[in-house]
């Protein structure tokens, strides 16, 4: 979603802002803009569409001189993508310029008040209200005006503000939307995401809700919600700028697909000690596990699909009733959770608005929360009772692949740890699963080496109008993910069904040549799924089957095309079955000429409800 960058120092600000915005493009946006202070004025330039339009319009920033500035990529919520609605928003007097991520819920009320005071508005946005309100309160002290305006705002915001009256300072404020301050040499930065500034510095501080940062070229002062200056921890970012670049691959998505062996290995090995799964530094003590009456896994999109895998695994191995609930549904469902409930919160970004709200609701009801998060220092990571990080590194492609795989790996570890504490996993099975877990990276490599086969299947089927996925149990969970991956990047209509549900309606959609992808890696229900395959082939469907190698004989006979994954422990098949489906989606989208890394209408981090 929207991206923010700010710079104050001795260099020309505009090229730094434009570069920072280019690193935030992956988040999804539909317009971009910058404001730079020079000679007593704020010079603001905005352009709808790709960032390149703004780069061209400003001659790569050369037309906008000055050493203090803010920039923004906007993903429209209030008002269409247009130059007027793009950020930065400058107050009518021209004194205050603001960029904003989030939503100001009471903006109409504030707008009415300002209009009644004679303030004239240009845009339809909630953000313009903020610049006008700060200007309304401005009386020679920017910090005072910002504080007074913030006190009136309801909603969520990461706000960054500059003023033509006090050009030696940038003010940043955060509530429910991420914001960092980054420290340079004789200069400082503000950004919604580390990627925007990593080229210049690795030293960052993560702002907390209700904190305000006063950033000057040679100092940063952070104030808490009571207006008291506080010491902020400075963190060194560990990952490299190369991790956020394509490294010779044509798209981030295919690069990230290929990073999965490493990501799975790193994530697993962080929690295996002396051959045993060790989560002793989390809340999962034996006493705690014995007290759990219910587990709820919350997340959105692919994170929810990891939750569906987790639901099957946790119920099977721990016998604790478990549900996977969409965060957007959980938060308004009056959930029945209490101090005997464990809530597993899954999120790559750690900033998904619905997931944050669902987690807060669970905490309010007394439940304990364990988060599986990729982005260090994100809101979910900070607020959960404990965090297990997925060590996927920065994920740039909008469609998740490597973070999803890392989440699956953590889900296995959590399942094994709880089952172990409850005495439900005998030593031999524990050791067998751990042995197979450690072999997963190698087996994923093996699948990746066979990717041409999926490219060939994709070239056969990329013109289909509709593609169905079927599976049972864990294979159903993987079908959900395979279908989402395909539809989000190729724009082909696709649905996933539990194999047994076909006869209850969906089979009427099967026509001669409809492609059905049958995920048949769950050994216990392999024969059942093959019966579903027969039902659709009898109606003329083409079937592409994904199965384990040892079933290649029976699977090949029943279908048009097949892809075989290496055999593994039955708990772990999702990690292997997901890879061919990611590759198939990628190659279909490639054949259709889609914008793979930035699919239309989607944002990487969904920070609004
Ligand atoms: C799909 C995808 C999304 C995210 C969802 C949750 O490829 O990436 O469905 O999984 O928006 O995002 P996070 O994990 O950041 O909470």
C-alpha cells in the first residue's frame, strides 16, 4: 500500500526521495509525489500512474532543488487516483505539506469545521484535512500545531510533515501504520519501510504508536504520547540491499520462489537443537500447552491458507480443537476465546490492518497470542505475547511465495512443539519428522530443477478461462493457495474445492477441456481424490495432477499431465506441493504477459481495513 519517504540533510533531496519511492513500488500504488523546500517555498510535484512519470516530470528530481523533502506513493482509498488526490497534500496557504498512510476516519467532520472557518479544499482526500488542520493551528511552532492536530484525528496514520516556515525540521507521527527513522551522516531519513533507505544507512529506529519524531539534519528527538522526550533503541538492519533486488531473475516472484530452499533451511534450523524442535523461548511451556482448550489461527489471504494447513495438523497431532479464521471475519464475529485459548497470528508484513485488529480483540478477551511474522519490528511482532520470525528476508513480489513457505515451516515447528509437550508424539515419530524437515530444502531444490515441465504445462493451458483446483485435507489447503496464486497474478478465474464437495454443485461448471488441477499428495486420501478425478475426466475435463513420486504409476494412468514431488513425511507434503503450483501460476502469468510482481489492484501490505 502507500509508501512514505523523507529526507533532511545537505544533499539534494529529490533524487533521494525518488530512489526511496522506487524501492517502495512493490507495495502497490497508483500515483506518486514529492514536496521539497527551497528558498522559502514548498515545491510539490505529483503524477498519476507509474513512478517513472514523476521521474520524467521532475527530470529525475533536478527540477525540484532543495535539501529537505518528503515523498509518497499512493494507493487510492478516498477519491480516485488523480494528481489532485495524490500526496503530498499542501495546505491552502502553501505553508504545510503532508504525506500520510492510513485512514482518517473523522475527516468529514473536521473538513466541515475547517470549511466553516473559511478554509478552501482542493481534493477529496482525508489527508488534505491533516495539512489544513495543522496550518489552522500553526502559530509559529510546528510541533505544537502538529500535536494539536493529532489530538483531533481518529483513525490510523503514519504522517510526515514539512513546513515552509520551519524548514530545518521534519515531523513524523505514527498510529497503527509503520514508520521508521533512519540515521545518516549529517542527514536523517524517515520511511514507511526500511527498503526505502537501506542504500544510505542500516541504523534505524521503529516508531511506536502515539510517538512523534522531530527530525533535523543533525539530530532526532522522539517524544512519547505524553510529550516527553524518550531514548529510542537504534537497530542495525541485518539484510542486504541485494536481498531486495532481482539478482538476474526477470521478476522478484521467480527469484523468491528460488530462494525457498534457503528460507526453509534458515527458518527450521533456528529452532532445532540437538535434533529436537526447541521453542523453549516462546510461551509454549508444558504448563501452558496443557491449559490450551482451543486454538484459533488468524490471518488473511495466503496467511489464512497456512492457517488451514495448521488447522489440520494441530488437530491431528495435538487433538486440541483448532480453527483457521479469516482475520476480517474474526474481528467482528464475537469470537469465543478466553485465557485458555491460543491465538496464532500469521502475517508476512506484520502490518495487515484486519489481522492487527483481530489480534487485539483476542488479547482483549484474555487469549494468549503467538505471532508468526516476517518483518522485524512490525506492529504484530511488537504487540503479540510472543513472536516466531520467519527468516524469509524482504519479500518484494506482491504474491507471496517464500514467506508463505517459511510460515508453513514455522507451523510444523509449532505443531511438533505442542504435540511433544502434551506427550502425543513418540520419540521415533518426532525424530522421523525432524529428519524429513531437514531434508525439505533439498527436496524443494529437486522440484525447482524440474521447473521446465511446469512451464510446458503452463504454455498448454494459459488460455483457459477458468481453472479449478481440488484436494482433500492438507491438499485442500494447498489447493486454496494454488488457486489464489494463479488468479492474483494471471487474472484467470479460479476456484479451489474440497474434492468431496464437487458433487454438491461445482461439478456443473466442468465442461470438456476445463482444466482441473488435482492435488493428491495426502496419502490417506489419495484414492478418494482419484475418484474425484474420474468424476471430472468423465465430463471431459483435462486434469493436471500433483502427487508424490511413489504414486506416479496410478496417478499417471488417470490424468492428462502429472507432476511428481519427492516423497516425504505426510505432515510435510504442503511444503513440496506448493512449489509446482507457484511455478505453474508464474509461468501462466508470464505467458499472458501480466505484470507479475505488481498485479493490478493489489498491494503488498494491506494496512487499511
Ligand atoms: C497473496 C498474498 C496475500 C497476503 C495477505 C496477508 O499472495 O500475498 O493474500 O497473504 O494480504 O498479508 P500479510 O501476510 O502481510 O498479513
